[in-house]
C-alpha cells in the first residue's frame, strides 16, 4: 500500500477523437446513400466517415488532412455551382 503523504491525483477523462464506423463516403468525400448513390451536397470529413481507420491507425492519420481538404474543396465547389457560395 501507498501510505506516505503527500498524495497527488491527476484527473483522467475519456474522449472520442474519431469514429471507426460511420457514414460511407466515395473518393470525393460525398456521403453515399442507402442505395449506393452519392447524396448531392452532403460531404463528410474523415473523422465522421466509416472505414477510414481500418488498417494501421498511425499511417492513416496523415490522410486526414488530405481528405479534409478535399471534402472542403468539394463542398465549396458544390455551393458555388448552386449559387450559394459566399
């Protein structure tokens, strides 16, 4: 047993960094519907998409920024085509 003071405590909390399951996306980060077709105007960044974390966790992390940038560009292009971009 630990019986000599002083005693210290460190608070520990759980958190979720990303999901291992989630929305299915295609190569353009468009969310795929239940019938296998992209849902127009709906994009998902890697942390919300399913299947991204399969395989080696640390190697996949470098792809997050690439897919995140792609998702942002795709959604901006979609908004511009719809005339809703600012």
